[in-house]
């Protein structure tokens, strides 16, 4: 398996634009997590899914953030409209009731 | 949520020395603990885990010690190498193996 695959690796966008981050989890994993990493706040859990169903989205910072998992092999994290303070590295991870496997992350810069 | 803290944000060691990275947790009901390593530009990677019914577990050059009495976890790296330079996180999954991360300790290995 190629591991957790995220795209794009880097995204630079202007304030106010919509941003969509994509994730393909490891096949067979039933948990999917979205994290955000910044120097100030470290690695924060935004939302997680179990069997494609959102379980806890209490970490999502604002209504501008939304996440979907239409099927077991794909998830998106959308920010609309984006703001400079959203600049961070966003990680997707998946697991099967054990350790989580992380993707390489998407480095988002909002200017 | 889980409160996870790390005692030292940065640890500098000489190549060949042993390294010890510490972590405190708050939830006494936690029964599973994981150490991750994050190299620059990459997502966190699983190193080793330990369950609460153990107080020590050894891997290749790494040992994790768990002291449930004081809710303390440590990662020991033997004969530290330059390739060990990274940020190390302890993660304490709550229910359903949802990992919550501390701020991380940056390990710097000097040749």
C-alpha cells in the first residue's frame, strides 16, 4: 500500500478563496483524521470519521471549515473563505484501531 | 480531551549518546500510548507503542517506559544518530484510538 496520500503537497491561495484539501486513506482503515499543525498550537485534531461518518468535529475552528468523506477511499477538507490565519500544514491520517498512519501533509499558505 | 505535556521543547545530544524524551499525561484511564517521530517536511511516523499493562517495551534502539503512578512516559533512544534528529511526540489515544498529541520535543543530534 502507498500509505495515506494527500494532495496537493503545497497550496498558495489568496485570502477569500476556497481551498480544498484531499486525502486517500490506507485501504481497509476505518478511521480517518484531519489534523492541523502550526508552530503556535502544535498538532491539533480537527475532525475524525469512522466508517465514513463524521464522529467528532469539535476541533474544527469555524464554520468556514468543512470536511466530507463520501466513501471509504476519499476525504476532503474545505476552507471557504480562506484567511491568512489558516496558513498551516494540514495532515490526514488513517487507522484501524491502532496507531495512526499520516500522510505527507499539505502546506497551505493564504496570502 | 486528553492533556498531554512535554517537559522539554528541545533536546540536544552528541552523536552516540543516549537520549531520553519525557511526556506527562493527565488521563489515568488511558490504556494505550504511542510515540511518533516527525522529520522535517514529513508527517508523524509511528515508532513504538505500549499498553498500560506493561511498564517497559523495547524496540530497535528505542525503549519506552511507562510509569502509571505518576502518569509519565519516556522514550529512550540508544546510541543516538544524526538520523534521529526530529520532533518526537507522545500520543495518548482516548476512546476509539483517537490520538491526541502534545507539543513535541525537538531532538537535535550533533555529530
